[in-house]
């Protein structure tokens, strides 16, 4: 039977340990080092954004000049950020196109990462967006309440009108989304995969603050608060694995602060539906920079971490989990990796979604258990098609390391103790059914064993074992790809690990 292509894949098969000399300064494994990718992204993003802002600023200045505004009035309007809502919308859309387009291009050609790792998959998007909107609006409303308590008098009606408020509400969204895509979608992804969550949260947050360093009326406390806000958004992205919550939080914070309460937003003056009276020292209230420049915002941002932590106890995306696992596993060198896209039927797709949701699997381990003569262990289960043998595998539990999951699964499924345990490579797959997508990943783990297998977990329904030489894995994969139609998607998926294992065991 002729085997037809069943997946699209990208492969990164080179280890960092094979990269000699000064190349390690520029490369990490087969791809450009994350530090250089971050620098390239920031430089191109800032240059492109600056060019757009200058063009729109010149256009706006000419418009003001045609209406009879003086040069001093034009400069004051531009310096104060008083841009009409329509132009603000154009700026926001331009920034989002730049941030997203650059992230997609670099992710495809420099990072060699699938788009699902950017945090834009729709899993739990509605819930996380709702939580983000509530946190952003609620936190800024509390800031406004404290400001009113310090200067007790009713808020005055602002200069904004309803249609202007609605235009601002639309315009602020792409602006917030652009910054989240840039700092949390691209920079945080690259740094977390390289050095883990701490670096992935802290470094983009500091860069986020420096990004606002030239804003009007900025102060040291304002930069600290912006870095803190960036860290809160980064924690939201880290906890959920997607960008929906940080985008919504960022957007609702700005919308409540400026167009609703009439407070300056990061130094930019704003006409709101309300004009909140502000009194007290600027170190407390933020003064002309807005609440983000005062200690009140510092306290509220820290307090917002409590409900944020409570509402994000379970990741929305396995891609975020995979980043943290890769940073931990690849500390000593980059492992081979592949990504596949499989188009599957509804029964398989729905069953996969249910299994990952209810069994809380944070990826899986595929075990290559090798005995002294070099042969590896396969197993079959009572409900599999006849003679359908494959490598043992099992899910990674919450809080469990990759190697810890491998040891546990080996004990449960084979009763064997593992020696000289080491990860062999990383496989990710996007299951596609119509417009729906789901991401999953597997770690191939190689270990030496002695003795005969004896399953310790009867719930696995293992019905047989066999030992085969590594070269037989190619034939095992071929057989998995030719299973009956009701098992076809499962077989194609399982074949991927066997094909990769055969290649990687020879490296």
C-alpha cells in the first residue's frame, strides 16, 4: 500500500552541543539565539512604530495648521498626546499590524515555532477575556475611589461625549493588543522557552517600562509601576498560556482610566466622560502622569495579583506549559524538536479535547525503554486493534517534571525501574478539525532497563509486551498509519513518535 503524506511538519534536529566555537554566541541549536531574536524584534518594532507615529504626527500637524492653529498650539497638542479618536484608531491598528506581523514572520523563519505558541489560540478565550476586563476595570475603579477619598467631592462631568467615548473604546483595543503581542506574545515566549518563567516575566516587563520612558511627565516611580503592570500582565500570560487575559486587563485599565474617569494615561492627557478631581502629592496620586505614576497604583497592582492567581489556577493552553517544560529540560542543550499539523475527524478531535480537559494532562512522555541488548519495549492494550503495538506513553500531571512523569509511567505500565534516564526530543502537534485547533506535545524519553515488564496499573488494560530492535520502529509506524478507519487518526498521531524515535536514537 502506498502511504500518502498525512501531516505537515517542521523539524529542528540539531543539538546545541554540536554548535562549536563562537557560533554559540549567535546560535542556540539550529536557530538564532533568543537574545538576538529579542533585539531584532525590538529594534524593528520600534523603528516601524516610530515611522508610523512620525507620519501620523505630521499629517495631524498639517490638519491643525489648516484649521488655523499656531505652531505653539500644534506642538502642545502633539506633545500632550491629544490625538483625535479616529487617528488614535489608525495608530493602534498600525501598531497591531506591525507587532503581530513581525511576531508571525520571526516565529516562522527565525524561531521556527508554530503560531499556536504565541498565545492566540481560542481555548478559554471568552472566560479569560471576561476575567481580564473585570480585573482591569475593577483595579482602576479602586484607584479612582481612593483618589476621590483623598479629595472628597463628586466627580465633575467630563468634556467627552458618548460617541467620542465609543470611538476611544474602539481605538484603545488595538493599541493595548499590540503591546501585549509584542511584549507578552513574542518577547516573553522567546525568553521563557530559553530561561524559564522568571526571566520570561521580568525581562519583558523591564523593557515594557523602558518603552514608556519618553512619555510626558514620566518619573522613576512611574517607570517602576509600568514595569509592575507589565509583570502583572506577564503573570496572566504565564498562568493562562494565552494573551486574552493580559490584553483584556491592559485594555480595560486604559479605558477606565482615560475615556471614563478622565485621568491621564501614561502621561497622555485625556478627556473622559467624568473628570475625576485629583488632590494630594504626586508621588501618591501620580500627578500629571496619571495614576500609574503614584503609589496608589503600586498597591492596587500588587493586590490584583490575588484574584488573578485565583482565576487562573489551571492553564488554558498547553503551549504555555510546553514553554516552561522546555526551559527546564533543555538547560544543558537544545533537543531535537518537530511540529506537525494533523487534520482529523470529529470523533478523534472531540475525544482528544475531553481527555486533555478531564484528565489534566500537561503533555505526555513517550518511553523508549532499552534493555542491554539494545532492543526497545512495545506494548498493546486489550481495546487496541489486533497486533497494534506501540511505545508506552502517559500524561504529565500538574506540577510533575518530564523525567518524573517518565519514571512514574514506567512503574505503572511496566513495573521497570529506569536507569540513565534522558530526554531524547520534543514533538508538538496541532490537531485541526474545520476551524477548530488544539495543541498537544510529547517528550520522547530514553532509559535503560533490566528484567521483564510487569504492568503495575491494571486500569491501563495492557494485554501484551514485545521487544524489538530500534530499526523496527519504522515498521511499527507504518503499521500504525494503516490501521482501520475508526483508528486511523489515532494511528497517524502515534506513528509520529515512532518515526522521530528511530531518527533520534541514531544521532
